[in-house]
C-alpha cells in the first residue's frame, strides 16, 4: 500500500509546522513547506529573489503560480514508494485547485488536515515564536497582514477543499500532543 501524501493547512500560527514536524519525527517522512521552497529561491539570488523576500517579509501572499511551482516540483519528485508532508500548501483558491487536481491525477492516497484556531490564539502563539525565532514575518503588523491574507484568500481555498470533501478538520486549539495523537490515529499509525 502506498504511503499517503499529507498536507497541513490553516491560519498562520495554527500549528501546521509543529504538527508536520511531529508527524515527521514519528514516521521519518520529510516535511516540505512552501516557505522553505520560496526561501531557497530567495537564497539563489535569481530574478525573483528580491521580490519574494520583500513580499514574504511584509506578510503578504506570494502569487499562487510561484507557490504552485514549488509544490508541483516537489510532488513530481516523490519516489513511488515515498511520501512527503506539505506544511502550509493551498493558501489561495487557485493553489487549492492545483493541489486537488494534481493529487487526484497521480492517484495517491492523501490527507489534508485543516488546523483551526481562533485569531486571539494566533496572535499569542506568534508573539511567543517572535520572541524565540525573530522572524520578520512575525512582526505584529506582518501578522495582521498575514491574517488579512488568510481571510481574503485562504478561506476560499479551504472552502473549495471542504466542498470537495477533501478536508479533515482538526481542532488546533488543544495541547500539541493531543493533536499529534489524533493525526496519527486518523492515519492509522497508533
């Protein structure tokens, strides 16, 4: 049986990265985040590097076609007997459409986990992360931009995936270990 391809989506600070990393620790499956692929493009110093950095540091969404490029490049390179955990893919409706169409086309099992948390929790979590990691996109103004982008764009992506019956909803406002155990249970990894 093929290993499922996993997606974690939700608001900034919803725990996508944390849950992706915990699942990776439990399974050995690699984690790929859109931001990681975008940061590789920035580090390359190529044509889009400056614009990508500027956009991401301000907390704005990168055009869907750039994120789709990073996603598809990864998807098409997954070995037949391998898998990957996508952290934060499908932030806009066009990205969600690409994910839904591509994952069905390659005929692989998959799970799209939607972590839900209230906005107040997002602000509290990101403030803690900002103090620890100092990320530019965790500045309060950038967080507000990221939440606005979520409501302007990602809500539509999530609604698109939900209407197709592709989402597994997870209450992300609980202890990290409880959420991780629920995810493993859904995947039959207990």
